[in-house]
């Protein structure tokens, strides 16, 4: 993307450096005192849709979206007449055709449908310490807002308290903790999805899940992600823990059992170790071999009882994209998440993020093309979730429309994490005795927060909404990061409703590629979406010549 503004004076938002594709800072730090648009949205909610200082200012768009290829170069159509998707309860009367009536609920699934109040889900939050530290905020916020959250790979394997015997997980306190937070506030919308990789398969994670939780959870197989084209990593600074991880079967670099490395660690020349997961399918050399192995995995998961199975794939080239779509269709999977290059939770090799894989817009445009090929052949296309640099309501609209009608969800990676950071920092100020446990960084509220309020009920726009949902007593058990995440989700929901009302689509199922135009010829060529002055030009001339 070429939206390279460091600050947005209209919204009062600010990035430390040039923002990346999502509008987030390239490096998003948990101690940050603000104030990018997402960070502010966690407090202000839907108010962040509008320019600041109403009544004392005016605002104008900068219209810099015509440069380069990316989602920024898609523009959203507007229409002066009509309405669709009103459903059984609404009519085309202007009193019904208002944006709060836009239905943005969605669902995905082959045979069993999983409902979501808003068409978003989290990226996979696995063995990274970010996920573990802020999980209560992430999980509770997702459950209260009603959208799915994904527990990423390796959670069982990196937990010292897990008990694994002969390839069978007997106990997994950390996995249980994560599932428990979500289930406590789950009300029928959203889901808990658990991802598996090579090591998880070896450790018998699937068997543990089905025995303990049955089909309350969804299992996800992983081919890759947009951040990197190798296995997942974490960084550890404790030698004993690094040696434990190697004993658990992980690749640890440098080798923590090497006497030379141990001596270097004692001398502080080496201060950390990288734990890596293995590449999958290294012994498969053709699409047919890969397909057979993949189907064997699916068949086994169904045999042991899983009714809902999903797949996550990364920013691979076109052959692998086609394989993911076709194999997911043939296996009747419930969701396929396609992740464009590239971002991550802080341990993906930096230059790999910069240089590998297919960027999101190009990857998603081909996703639509390949889905169409299957649909025209009468093959049911799997429900699609799109990931890779999304954080705002316009991103949701554009991605859903670009891959309509196949896209059901938008997967948000780094953006929802900001709510956990911010909420924990604020909560730590009010509860200094628990600041360490909360992973808070602040001793006092910074001016970037106090300009919005001095206590939680004043700071968070969704405080009373959450309180009304859970009750006056239970609100005290809700992490402030979860309330922050509800505020962010509310901003996305309201913004999406407004965009949809503008194209006069009052149900999310009505979105289509015709609701988009391109701002330059390069993006037109990549997506197949018409250039803005050529879209509907035939209808325009019909009016003139009538």
C-alpha cells in the first residue's frame, strides 16, 4: 500500500513512523502510549469514524489512493437510488433504510454453520508470549463481541506444565486456560478454533481436544502463514527453557546443548534462543502426493469425532493457492483462511517478511478467479476468510466484496492485539499490585489517554454496553483489554454498516464486486475490477441516449 502518512490530523491519530499496509505502525509495541487509529478506536469506538473537533473544524480527503497496486487503490461505489437485502422485517421505506439496520452477521461452515455477529476473526495466537500474556483480553473480548478467535500452533508443546507421554497429551493447562476464557462468555456467536502443526500432531493435541471438549471447538490444519515461509518461531532467553524445548522435540537455534553455546550464554555473548517448528510435507513431491496425505489427515480427524475442520494457508504461489481451494472444496472443509504477505507477532525474520510471498490484493484477486472456476464446474467452493494487512472498516468492505460471494470472514492479525496492550496498561495503573500479572507497562495514565477520561467508565466508550451484557457484578471480572476490544469491534461494525448503506446493501450477503472500482490501471489489471470511469459507463450512456 502507498498510504504513507505518519499522522492523520482529521482523526487525531499518529504513527511513530511510516505505517504499513494496515495503517498500524511497522513495529507495534505493547508499551505504546498511542496513538494510531486502531489504538484510539479501542477507547473511542465508533466515534473514531468521524473527524475530531466537530463544530470547530472542517475536513477533506487527501485522495492519494491512486498510486500503486493494493487494497488502497480500490474505491467503493455509491448509488443514488435503490436498496437490496431488506429481509422479511424491513421494507424499502426510508425509515427502514438506515445504516443501523444493515445486517452484518455472517456464518461459515459446510454442514454445521458457525455464526458471527461481525465478519471478523482473529489470526492465530499461538505460542508467542504476546498471545499468552494478553490472552484474557483477546478471548473475552472476542466472546463478548461474538466473533471467532484462533489458538495458534505449539501451545501444548511450549508449556512446561503439559504432560505428554508417547505422543499423547495427557494434560495441557495453558490450552485449557485459553479455551476456558472464551467459553465462559460464549453466547452462541463466534467460536474457538485450535490450530495444529507438525509438532502438535506428534503430541496428540487433536486427540486431547476431542476427548475433553468434543465439538465445542473447531480444529484447524495449517499449511502456512503470510508472515514467513518457514515454521513458527518464538524467542526464549532462559537456557534451561531452551534445553527443555529441544528435549520436547523442537528445533532450537543456536543449539542450547552445545558446550560452546552454553559457555557463550554464560558470558552473555548469546542472550536468547530461537525455537522453530518444522516444515510440513517435506516428503511429498507432487500435488497428488500432497493431496493424498492431506485427505488422510482430514479422514482421521473426522474418524475421531471432529465435525468442523478448517485450513489456514499462507502467501504461497498460484499452484499452492489452487491446491488449498480445491482440496478444501473436495474435503468439504468449513473454512479456508488465505493469508497474504506479510506480518506477524514479532518473531518472523524481518527480511523474509519484506521479500517473500504474494501480497494480499494479488493473492485475493486470484482467490476469486480460482473459486469461480470451481463454481462454474458445479463444485461447492469452501467458505473463505481473507487475511493480510487489514485493520479498518473499509478493508473489511473491500475484501469481502472483492471475493464475493465466497468470502465470509476477514481475519485480523495484529490489530485486535492492540486492545489487549492498551487495556492491560490502563488496568495496571488502577491496580498497581497486579500490574506485573496484567503485563502492564505504565505507572500513570499518559495524556493520550487522560484526554478521553480519568477512569475506565469514562475512558472506554463500550464500558456500559459490556456492563449491561454481563451484569453489574461480573463487569469487575472483565479485563479492560476485552472492553477495549469490544470498542474496536464496535467501530468496525458501525463503519461497515455505513459503507454498506452507502451502496444500498442492507445485508452482508448482498455485497458484490460491482460495489468496487479501481483508482488506477495497474490495480484494474490485477483484480479485474473496472477502472472508476469505465464502471457502469454503458448504463450511463444508456441514460444519455434514452
